[in-house]
C-alpha cells in the first residue's frame, strides 16, 4: 500500500473537507484481505522493533491525534498491542495537572519522549495546546498561535538529537462520530467509554476541524510529517497505520549489534 498520498507535504495548506474519511475503495481491498495483510505487517513490525531495541540507537516517536471517538485507543491496541513490551511505551496525555499548568506547555511532554532503542506512542500530545485551548478560548490567541513555532522548534530539537517522528491524525466524519457515540450508549459493555462531555465537545466539531487543519498545516515538516488517516473504517485505518510504521522503521535500516568478540569460542557444557 502506497502511503505517500496521506502525508502532508511541508508548506501545504490543509483543508480537511478535501480529505476522505473512507478511502478503502481506492485500494481494492476488503476487510478479510486487510486482516491477512495486517498480520503480515504486524510480524514485520515486531521484527523491526526488536532489532531497534537491540541496536539501542534509534528513537521513534509516533504522535496519535483525533477528535473524540476517532480511534486512538483502538489504533494503539491493534498496531502497538502485538509488539514486545520491551522498548515500546504508550504515553497518554490527559488534562494537565495544576503542577503541569504552572510550567510551560512542553514541560510535561519532554519527559515522555523516547530514549535510545525506544518506540513511544503519544496518545494525544503537545498538540492539545493548540487545539482544545483554541476551541475553548482557554488562552489568548497570540499565545496559542506562537506555539506553532515552539512545536516546530521542539520537534526539530528531537530530530537533530536522533529521534524519528511520525504524526498521525485519525480523520473521521461527523456522521461516523455520531454513530460511534450512539454505539457506546446502545452497548452496555461500552457504557464505561461514554462521557457526556463528548456531547458538549461534539457541538464544537467545526471549530476542532479548523484547529486541526491549521495545526497540521503549520507543523507538518519534512522531518516530522503529519499523515491524515482515513479512519471511518477501523480495519483500513489499522492497516494504513501499520504500513506507515513499517515503512518508517525500514527506512532506518536497523541492524542487530555486532557479536561480542570471542563468541564463537564459547562452549556451553
């Protein structure tokens, strides 16, 4: 599967209404075939991740953002779940604490970035500080707008120090969000996932779409690109994300470290 079409080129002005939320038909693949392909990609991803962990050189950061019900948790379960827990970590970013609010907006983020050999997934991220704060007018415009440059510089610092960054926006339609919220109400096993606050946030749909579009436009760079993932179909979303990660890790050409000197002379009795 070719993934370049989903990458936002540096300098592009994003209009999310021009991006499909369901693109499966364009790839002539169905759910059953996708399951087979995902299994193959998962095996390859495990192999690559193990090599990266053993090599202990590369650092990989995957930022996952979406509107409510967009599928962040489901994507991480499907794609990151099969990986070896050694060298893989998920960092969830919930509402900031009082201590975090007393610092700059990147203070709590920097401590969670990957170390050598680590693959780290951000479930939400520093981008909340140009999204929810904008939509709900929590900070002045001049403050959140200045954060675009701070984010670009922060990510540039990580890249210069050896981190590979991939950013994924899981793009769903308004109708799909409605259906998923209704599904949480209809299924008792999913009641725990339903939050009445999601209904309030849903009223700000247009504001969030505008905020995401500008954030992606301002911060998709050659070294830290955004991918807009059609996410109405969960199976297609998972397949595309897995392919992007496999492509990214393969581009690093990871290798196992050289054998210790004298290994060939060791005899285990």
